[in-house]
C-alpha cells in the first residue's frame, strides 16, 4: 500500500503564528528553504519527513496533530448545511468540501455561520417570532449553539483548565482538596433538602448543596463552585480568547468551563488515563474507583486528547427521549448532526428500553469506517417521589481498531463484516439507498418515483 502524503499547510501556519516566527525564521529552524516552506504552507507540497522530525525536536510538537484537526468536522458540518433545500442543485462535491476544509477553514466556518444565521432567520419567520420586529433584533447565533461549537472545535479539550484542575488535586483526593480550599477561604458548606443543586452566597461565605442529589453530583457541583472562585481569572482569560458574540454566550461558556474544571478535578488527567487503560475502559469500575457517575466517566474519556498523552479517541453523545442530541463530541471521524436527532439505527435510542444495562453495537458508517458503540440510559431521579425524573441515554464509542483495549469488545466478532450494522449521521447526508428508517431523501442522489409501486419508502434512490 503506498504511503499517504501529508498535507498540513493550515497546521504549519497556525504553529508558526503561535510561535511568533516569520516564514524565514521558521524555515531556518525546520532546515528547509523559504520557497519550500511557502509551498508546504499553501498545500502545494506535502510535509516532508524531515520537517515532521524537526517540528518534534525543535518545538516538542505532537506530530499526530498534523494529521488531525477540524477538517472532518468542517466537512460533515458543511455537508449538513448544504443539504438545506435552499441550495437546490448548487451542491459542490465532497472533494471540493475537503479542499475548503483543509486549505480555507476560516472560510468554511464563515459559511457555516452564515447558514446558521439564515436558518435561524427562517425559523423565526415561520413561527412569527416577535424578535424580528423589534429594534436590534438582528439574527445571530443562539448562545447555546455558539458555546457548543466552541467546545466542538476545541476538540473538547481545554489544556489550561485541564492542567489547573489536575494541579488542584495533585496532593489529595478531590474531596480533601475541596475541603482544604473552603477552610482557607472561610467558606462553610452545608446540605439542604431543597431541589436546587447548588447555591453560593459570596458575602456570607456560605455554599449549599442539595442532599437530594447523588454523591457524584454533589462532588461535581462542589468542584464547579470552586472553579468559579479559585480559577475565575483563568476562566475569564479563556473566554476573552474565544470572543463570543453575546454576553449570554459568554456566561453559558463560563458555566461550561467550570463544568470542565469540575470533571477534570474529579477525574484528573494522568491518574484517570492510567486507570482507564488498566481497567480496559470499564465504565463501572472507573465509576467506583473515582466516585463519579457513569455519564461523568464516559464524558471524561472523550476529552483525553492532551498532546503527547492522548487516550483512545472516543465519541460521546447524550440524547433525550425525543432523540434530540443534548451533548455531543467526537475525537473520531464520526461526527454528529448539528440539527435534529441522531440516526435511528443507532443503539443509543434503544437504551431507554433496557434501563440500567449496557448495550453494545458494532456499527459501520457510509464511509466504510467501523465502530464499537456502547449505550446506556442515565436517567436522573429528582430525589423524591414528587420530583420529575430527567431521562437521557448516552453512547460512547471508538473505531473498532481499538477493540482490544475495551472490555466491552471481548466476545464480539469484530472480524466478521456481517456483524456490523449500518448507521449514518443525518438522512440528508447519508447515501445509503436501502435504509428502512430513512425520513428524507439523501443529498447528491437522484430519485425515481413510480406511482404504481411502493416499497418501505415511496421512492427509489439511484445508486
């Protein structure tokens, strides 16, 4: 099999800019000529082996970063956006989208932002939203979507916050570190029977947690509040770099960063990574070992993407009973739909039928990549008979090449192609012609409709 050439012009430019070097100085450190560097940065030439070695030796660069990044996410997001009927026959081929994602990622993001603004404007008009009639009611990204995309394109790994959390618990358990911090600050901690998970009065120096919530949730909320107190400057500096469009988005992102700190302190990076490898990623064992919930463990596994010390690239998603994705992240080639729900053939939807049990699935996406997917319901009790139960299901998975590192794959026949079920991302960008669960026709395929014949779906998709 021929060696695949590595084109990483965008990554080279980003690295040079981050180091504050001119092209000439960068070329000298890499041991190449200025014209050669210019050609590599513009993807006119592949990155040579000598340059890869120089990046590692001169700058301690994780060379695996050259072949990863936002390209797959951008391609998937653009394909989904272009499935909008407004584009009709103007859809470019996937090869062109890959070129844009690789060579002009800023342009790709601008296009996605423009489509999101159009979509929101269209939805507001359809629902007669009053906001369009008010002064200053300009269409912009919803704060929630803006924050979701921020974490999505950070690969769900925030290095400075992650390391700060790991440092916070370096000499003690999370509980002991939290108690010592509260004691130093003169903050009293108490439990209350109120359903509100957490409350903090900075003037009185009082922090209350709900006794109705689980111990894992209480620990998480305690560390969340500590992040807001102890790491406020770090969180604010990270938010400054993100440049959110609205105060609401910034406020939501701050909550997200505090959540990130809490998860990273509860499950500190190096300690958790080793434990996960030793336990072969057994979620229940890790949950018991760290006093965390199954969802917290699964989510943390999907964030182990520290340069030079990466874990298995997992995808993680949480859905509600309607199939709406409420959390999503993928360090794999599998990406999730930005709008709507997940593929109905995915085992995550069946998890609600078997509460308290893990469901396993061998799955294959239309691009031929095979995955092992683990699903489980994580419904959350309100803590009393009268309190409502929040019902969710999660899925955690990775490419099947990592099956040997997963306890869940031990008795699965991963070598049998027939064992893999077909799944997709979104019907509009899934090209499977024989899917019995298809809701809308696929993009880039012609349809044949015969009024005198009817199969599972009322049209045929030309192959």
